[in-house]
C-alpha cells in the first residue's frame, strides 16, 4: 500500500474546458380536442369565476380595483414554463402572478380584458378559431381551500368550533402594483380589527415586494379573511423556540487553548442564536458579541454549546486533555432570547446580522427550527428569505434539520421514520442552504439507533417539492426511549458560564458541519464559498449506498442521510491514490461545457475488477422565485460523465441509479466504478437548464469537483497525473480565481 500523505487538489484551468454551442428546440403537438366541447368547458369555468365574484362582500380588499384573480389550468403534459403557452396566456390579457406547479397558476386580468377573454372563448367554441385555447384545460375561481396551507386546514378541522384565536400569516397575490397592495393592506387591516383581531407586528414585504400581514384572529373569521381576493396563501405563523440543555458539571478551569494554534488565522463562522458565553480562557475565540435590534438577549444556554461545536467539533474527544485545539472562531450574533420568536421577526433579525457582517464572514450557523414539519407544497417564507440573502451576499447558511419527540412514544426506529411528522422543519427547506441531520456516533444498548444510523430525534426528508434534504449528516448524541441522553464523546459540549453539558439534537450537528465548511473554505482559492460547498458534499462518506440498491431504496436513504457524513479531511485534500480536480465557472443556456480531467495510464494498466472510481459533484447557485411553486429554482446544471473505453471511444458512463442526478436540484452528486478503460482526457459534460424567466444569456455560477480514485490503493496516481499532463493542472494553493464584475 502507498502512503496517505496529503496533497493539494488540482485546478482545472480554462484551457481544459471546451465550449459547445447549445440550441434548444421544441415543437407543438395538436391535442385533438373538439372546440365545441372544450370551448364549452372553458366558458363554464369563466362564468363560475364571474359568479364567485358576484358573491364577494363589499369590503373585499380588491372590490374597488380593476383586477380579477382566478386559476388557470393546463392539460396533463403541458407546462406553464413553455414559452409559447406563456406568450399566449399573456397575449390574452392575463398576468401570471404565481405558479402552483407545472400546470396550475394564479393569474390576474383587468375586468375589461376578462370580458374580452370570455368573448374570445365563445369564438373558439363556435368556430374553432384561436386554436391555442386547446392548450388551456380550464379556468376556475381561486377559492379558500386553495389558499389555506394543508397544516392550517388540518388544525382548523380540529378547533373550528372552539372560541380561540390563531396566529396566522396572510400573503398577498404576488406581482400586484405597490399602490394596489397598499390600499388592500389598509382595507384588510380594518376588517381584521373590526373582527376583534390583533396585529402583533406591522405588515411587511418579502424580498420580491409581496405584502404579508401577520394577525391573531378568531378561528371563526379565518375562512372569511382567506376568501379576500388579495390573499394568495394563509398559514399559521411559525415560531422559533430554543430548548435549554441541562447542565451536568463545571468545566475544568485548568483547560486552555493549545498555545501553538494561531487563533487569528482561524476561519470565522457567525452563530445566530441566543448568545455565546465562553469562559475567559476561550474569549479570543469569539471575535465580537452583537445583538439584533429589539432582541432581549437570552442566557446563552443554547448558543454556547452550538458555538463550541463550531469551534472544537467533537469536544468530547479532547476534553480529558489540558489544552483544546480550536479549528474556527465565531461571531456571536444574538437573534433570540428566552421567548418564542415569530417568523417575521426572525427574518428581520437575520437580515440585519448578515448586512452587518457579510464583509468578514461567509458562513452562518442557524440551529433553530419551528416545531411543525414543512407542508412541502410551497417553500417557507423564511426559507425563501435565507435563499435571497445567500444570493445577494454570496454567503452560506448551515441549518439544523429540526427535532421531533416521536422516539418517546414509538416502539422502533422504523415506526419513527414511517411517520410524516418526522419531515424537516423550516427553515431547513431552504434550497441554497446546507441542511444537516444527525446520526448516532456510538452504540448504546436500548437506543433505537445504533452507530451510523439516523438518531431517534432527527428530522428527515424529503424537502420542499420532494427535493433531497437533509444535505448532510454529522455524528451526534443518540437518545433513549425515555428521552435520556447517554454520555459519549458526541454528546458532551461546552455550556454557558463555564459548565459542561450533555445534549442531543440537530442543533449540535449543524455547527459541526458549519465548522467543517469553514475549514474547507480556508484551502480554496479566494475563499470561494460555492467551491467550498461543492468540496463539502464531494468528500462526504456515503456508507449506506451500494451498486445494487434500487431507486426507491436510494431515495429513502437520501431522505435520511442526504449526500452522506461530512468528512472535512477528505474534502480538503487529495492523496497519492485519490486525486480531486476542481473548477468554478459560469454557464448560460446557449453554451454547454466539456470539462476535461485526466485518467492516468498506470491505473488503466492495473489488473483487477472495479479498480477505479470517479466521483462527480457539481453545485449550482441559481436564482429563486417564491411565486413559482415547485419551479422555485430558476436553473440547474446537468453533469454527465464521459470516459474513454478500451476502443478509444468517448462514451457516456453515468450510474444506473440516478438519485444523485435529479433535475432542478442545486447539486449533482454521483459516482461510478470502472474495470476496463483507456487512459487520457476523460470529460464531465455540463449543460444549464433554466426556467422561462431566465434570459438565455444570463450566466449562472457553478462549482465542480471530480475525483479519480485508485481503489486498489497501490499506485501514486497523483504523481502520475502530474507527470503525464505536463503542467496542465495546477495545485489549488497556487491559483487565484479572477474577480467577476
């Protein structure tokens, strides 16, 4: 066996990338419908909308506006993203305000144009002209049952007859003019107050300009408020509450920081929590303490152990030494106190923190979740706003998946995982953030979860619209059926006021990964956080997957464990037998890229089956749109592996189980093993796919990592690659990425 001496990853320069012109095409197919029958259906739908409007109360927020709001439905197989369908809809006087899914949209039209639409549908019905109406399946009123979140409807069914109030959030129909929203806001607030409702905070606007009103209102008027035509969605207000771990024993006062560590050179993570109170010996590890406007600081009982996981990872592995070796520093951003924080307030505090510190820190740990799982049909408001912050400031949030208490009332891990209540909780549905679950690090007799199994409390996927969440897992404490936390190296952490605690929760696995990401960020050119994220996923251990796994089984594993167990050492370094090539770049819809990397001759000549493995990870940073339902992400990059076979031909060679190659996700991550092949320049083909509002020439950033691994561990393929490529690839510590203006 060869040594495992660490080496620097190799940079793929522009000269190793071939740009290929891309000309996507499409064509229409006649549906074969009978215009008289289909036109009658459309005409009835439009008349039902008119009837619904005639029943509206005079106090409706849009009653005095020249606007009608209704649903538009396309046939099976058709998509609103189709440019020709969209053009026809808009030419008929309709504005697409929000997309529920590929076929369903909320649209608005001026009343005069709505009457014109009715007339043109009648013409289609009688004569068959305006054939494009065949691509609209129906028009329907936008009713209360369409607007209320499924979790709210479920709750109302339980309490509808009770004389109680509910804290709700009402989001307006997107893309309405600002003056229309302002007038509607005044009218709706008046209705709420008249019905004995309370506004605990001022209405606010999302980053896309859409108004949200939060109110505490009697159950009996929720349906009435939901029927207001300005309302697009109604849901219960989410609250963030921190659970305080119990103190176990005092910290040994003689423990100090390892003196050989250059603290000033350590990477930085912002901890968004209820405060950090390290003992004075560790004070150099906290750069500054900051509190959000209007926040009453808590007792730091949660933020301190979270920060200790960022700084020391698994401190239990060092605690019996006289000195502790830190790997990161933190900025203490206090955004929570001892009281529950509503979603709107939490958003504003996080926005303030990022605006203050984005110039000095790119990684933000948020170990706080709401108590209920996501609905999944639409992204949470806070998940969307975190994504906007990541795009605006080029920062990265590391988020806890959330916890549940089913382990106390269940009889097995299978029973727990089969329960829908274990689904991730906001803001873990953020699509650009890194969501982290927990796996047990140690076997404890009596626990449902043994080592390397999802813990009895960790929430799992799928995420929003069925996408993979969590993204990663980290080792954490397990729990017993009675809720007790057994002591081991993963459950111990630093508490406030010089105490040591034992605790469990994804709150304490997310900061482990935040620290891992900070370590990786230190070694990538120009501290590119997107490339650091790609390497974080790329180096994860996938010890649950195998080549014989069926698609459904692979998806279930992905819902529990994401892309694997975070492993910063593998992410940061190459080795003689394992070489990683990296690149960052941009793609638009008109250009595909063929990115070259090298398969060495010595590995091709090595005898044996399954002697080589290639791992590919491509991360995209696409725009997001809160009003497109499952079409939330504006783009994705498809990655395809091309090898040189024994005949010297360039052949596609992607894995048969494609769970890691899912469309419209932010990450393509897959691997394939090889037995017979030829050496030389293998390729990863990259192609960008975009939603309908993304210009064909808009550039979308990506980060790519490709690893060639000698599974026999007998060859120094790193040296062979450098020798055979004659300087084509450079070590990343010598590379600077050009600044994009």
